[in-house]
């Protein structure tokens, strides 16, 4: 599945969470306005989910994975050229009576 760039995903999560803040001491969540609904939809589409809480969970998981350092990869050794094949053992020269076939 394609995921948006981490910076874009981070902005979506941050903006959505800033719009959906608890009201007062009771912990009730404010009714989402149109912008919050649009962000919720975008988060769901971006993460391949249908529920904004699952979208936030998946987005956070993806962002945490991106932040983990990746082990450095050792440089590759240069490859030796392939050994030549004896005539008639394969390759283009062995087809069509020994004539090379080009396309």
C-alpha cells in the first residue's frame, strides 16, 4: 500500500488532533467541524482504513517506523565480469544456426 510522505502524514495527524480537543473536564470530544471531517477522510484514505481512530493508529505506527534508524549498508564489492561461454552453449550466438539474433 502506498503511504504519503512522512512529513505530510505528520501534518495531517497534528492538524486533526489540534482540531479534535477534549472539551472541559468531562473529556467529551468537540463535534468535528468540516475541516476535521475532511482531515479524517484524508487520513483514512492515506492509511487504507475506514475509521479515523484506526487511521490515526496506523499513521502513528508508520511514523514511528520511519523514525527508527536504519542499519547502515556495507558498500558492495565490484562484481567480476561473467566468464565467457564456449561456442554453442547458450546465448544469442547459439540460436538460428550460430547467427546472432538482434531485436
